[in-house]
C-alpha cells in the first residue's frame, strides 16, 4: 500500500468521523461531487462533522475556491455510495455557485478542482485521468453508483474537459536544471529556512513536481513522483553569478508541442518565447533580475490557468 500524503493546497482541516481507516486499496481514481448548494468549506466541514450524516468527502472546495480536508487520503471517505469505489478514489466535493438548474460552480472552484486533481494524480502516480461514463474510468461520479443527479449537469458536461486539462498539466511538467549541489528537504518551509536537510541533490536534470512563489522547488528524477524540496533561489550557475528569473510554463522534446503552448500563452496576453536547451524546448515568459517581478508574473499566469508554471532561475 502507498505511503499516503495529503494535498499542500488545503487551507482548512476538519476531520469527519464518517470514514473507514485505513482504506483497503491504493488510490487509482478521482470522484467528483457537487454539494447541491452554495457553501463555504467551513459549512461543508460542519455538515460532515455530524456522525448522523453518514457521509463525507476527502476534500471540499468552497465557492471561493478554497480547499479543505475532511478525510485524509489514507482513509476511505463515505462519498459515492460504493465502498469499492471509495476505497480506490479520492473524493472531491464542490460548492455550487447557484442552486438548481445546471447546478453551476464558480470559476474559482473549477480552477481549484483542476489544481487539486493534478496534485492528487501526481502524488498517487495516476498516469492519466480518463472518463468513459462507467465505473471503470479513473474519473467517476456519484450517479454511477446510486439514483442521484450528483454531480449535476454543469460538472458532468465538463468531465472530459477536466481530463484534458489535468492530463495536459501532468504531461508538461517542466524539466529543471540544478547547477550546483543543494540540500534536499522534506518540506518547502524547511528548504527556504535551511533546516533539517535529509539529502543532497546533485547537479543535473530533474522534473519539477511542485513549486512555491517564494522559490522552493520540489525536484524529482521520476516524472509525476514527489522528490525533495530545494531552495531554488540558491540554484545559480557558478559560471555566472548574475541571476535572471524567468517564468517557465512548459518544456517539450517536440518543438511543435512547445510552439502550440507558446501560442496559447500569447493568446492569453503574455509575451511567451521559446528557449532551445539541447533540444529541450522551454516555453518561458519574462526575464527579470529581481525575483519579486517574476513572482508577480507567475501569479498572473497561474490566474490565467497556467497552473504548472514555475520560476526558473538562470543566468545572463
């Protein structure tokens, strides 16, 4: 069984008594619900804190896009009316932005769903998200297992889009060049504070599993598998100590794929360019000597839906 972890995206935790601990299967699926109402993550947590409810999600997403943990990923929540599904799935429930009709969700909630799904797939080694309308897919929903309208027409009509966006981000995880040996840490906070190093990461090429706007980067040799956190602010080519901060949106071996992403970024209003690094085509934007300027651009790109972007520290 996997060593289960929880998402770093959570900002609120209220553990529900409605769960089985531990789950009896590895995580291989995502199940998406709607809450059938406009709610905050605190509202949803209060509801699932009642043992009489006999239901729960692993994660909830509020109408404002904030993410909460109600049942750790190590445990089976009571979400889909199917123990077989719930033991294999991470179950996510979203607040609606209006009640009735299509049961829509807000853009903030949708964007958080995409980010959370990408994070869950990466941490649990789910190689692709796919939906075929049956319980066999890696993306399932409540109505597959019981007579319900959940997740509502709005979300259900976007399941294929969710798969497409999540898979695009999984497959375009950026490559990262480590110029100098740096300590590796268990958390981004430890990396930035320089405390409790657990390993040393040697110079070379890695994949980016995660990153923070403050400069911590989780680098790994195996795409989609979490590695160690480093302080990316210290990763400066010793041949030239004048650092330059760019925002990298993706990296591809095929130039055509890089050019397609470059067009998407430009159509979103950003001046993207290609960098050919030994036949690895990087799609980047901005070039700053001050990290704060790159952080501002990174925030704008992520707000525009380029959630896998990160700050690349290079040299002039």
